[in-house]
C-alpha cells in the first residue's frame, strides 16, 4: 500500500558554522541535515580538502544540538570503494568501531553506495536507517528493486539519468515501497560520463590514512565545466529541478529532495533552501546551483589550507597546480527562471533516451531564449580550461609540478 506522499521533504548539508543551526531553525521544520567528518575510514563523495574540518567532539555537540532542534541527521558513508580494506581483519575492526560510534551518538540515517555495507549495517545495526547514495547509480526499476531487497529504507536515484524521465520515475514509484529521493539543484551534465570515476576519485581522497591525504585533482569537474562553457546548451540539459516544479515531483510520489552541496556557506545553503520551500525563485536559476564561485563554509581554499593535507613533495607541487585551477576564469551564467515556466511539459511525452539532441533541438531552443553568457567571458574561460586540461592530458602538468615549475 502506498504511503501518504503529499508533502515534499528536504535535506540540506551541514555547514558546521556557528550561525547554521539558529538560521535553519528560523527557516524550516522537518528537515534532514546531512554531512560527515572531512576524513574517515570509509571516505565519501568529496575530497577532504573541499570539506570543512570538524573534530569528533564538535561533531557530537553539533549532532546533539541538531536533535534538540527537532532535525534528523544523515551521516554520509557514501564511498564507492574502500580499497578492499573491508575484507581485512583490521578494516573490519575499523568499520565496526566507527559504526559503533555513529550508533552510540544517535545518528538517525547513514548513506551508503556499497551493497555490502547496506547488508552488514542492517544485520549488525538494525536501529540505523540506511539510505542508498546517488553514487550507487540507481537508474532503473531493476536496480531500485535490488537495493530495496538488500534492505534500503530510501534510495537517492541517479539525478543525471532520471530527473526528467517521468515515465521511469512513475514505474519505479509503483515498484518499490521504500522512500525515493532526488537531487534538485545539481548542475551536472546530463548522463554525465564522469560520474562513476569521480565518485571513486573522491572516495579515495577523503579516506583517512590514504596516501593522497585528502587531495585530488578534480579532472572530472573541470572536464564537465569545460563542456558546459564551450556548449552552453549543456546548462539547460543539466537535470536540475526548478523550485516551481517541486509539486510535479510530489505528485509522482518522490518523498524528498536533496539540496547540494557540502562545503557551502550557511548563507548559500539557506538561500537555496528558501527558494525551494517557497517553490518560487525570480531571477537567475544558476544562483541555486553549487559552483566554484560560491562562498564556502570555511572560506577560500588557500595553499596554506591545502598544505595541511600533504607531506610528500609531489603532492605539494600538485597542490600548487590546484591553486592555479581555482584561479580559472568563471563566466557569468544567467538562466532566466521566469522564462522556464512549462519547460518540463516537453519531457512528459518525449523520451530523451531515444532521441538525438542534435536533431531534437528542444533544449537548444530553450537555451536561446533563457540563457545569457557574455561571449567574451566564454572565450576567456574556455581558453583557461582548455589550457589546463591540455596540461593534464599531455602529462606536462605532472612534469611541471614534480619539477616545481609553473
């Protein structure tokens, strides 16, 4: 029997800033707050250096305050790979000690991407609700049913593949009884070819005691951004959900929407949340997307901050390369949200999986009407990204950094 799903719920990232919880309490009730330590045995969906540093003691104090405020907390164990350490005696000990800690301090939900972890947690920690991460790549009826049979209480579907596939969303909703979640404000490429690889890279670069010590070169995000800049229609193809369209997904039976992204400042997170709560946003839709230009909860990523993670000379020099990456010019992207009314109607009766974008042309036409980017900024940014990526592809990036060069 289907549950009553007539009111959308939202999940937001913890910023760990002092102003976060008071501001959230004034804004909304019934939220789920998600996050993690910037480094742990499992790793997760972001490199350590992109996450705010927080000690276990501060985490425990923050969790108690979150519960006192009436919110639930979802700890992200969403690594796609644990280096096969889960099959070692030492790894098993660390997994159990960490899960014991999460259970003892009263974590409400954990999110996983590895099937083994879901089954193990359900066996040993039956009081923990388990959510399936978007990094698990659930994008079909069959895969959703597999995860539900493994014991999932909730599944976050792969937004890059399914957010605008309404026929599939209806069928998945009819097939599974567990909760379903979508990521609402992602600006990823449609059917992103880097998704799985980036998940693996991030997982290893946020695992405690890994040789990379919390760092990675985000080649995947650089490549995605470059493709958007040189072909701006990708900003429209990206599977975001407008605040005005929350009701459409509510009617489909989607239980909750996750608002990205970990690492943003309190002001950014609350601005995005308010738009979705009000189901209306007048202005630039791109304001609601995580982006390199957004303020972070821990300030700018400086070389000093990066250097805390590295002890090997080669990694320090690559960190300098990362500093250059952060200086890449970002174009001003303006997506007129008011002109997007009715945009999703097309996808109710058209299957993008069986259409060629070049011959279809729908998103390209919408792009011409709603998207504004200065040609000069496109030229400047695309040149910067292209030169940086060419250094990576040719190997000169590593030769330069290993030699301490520019």
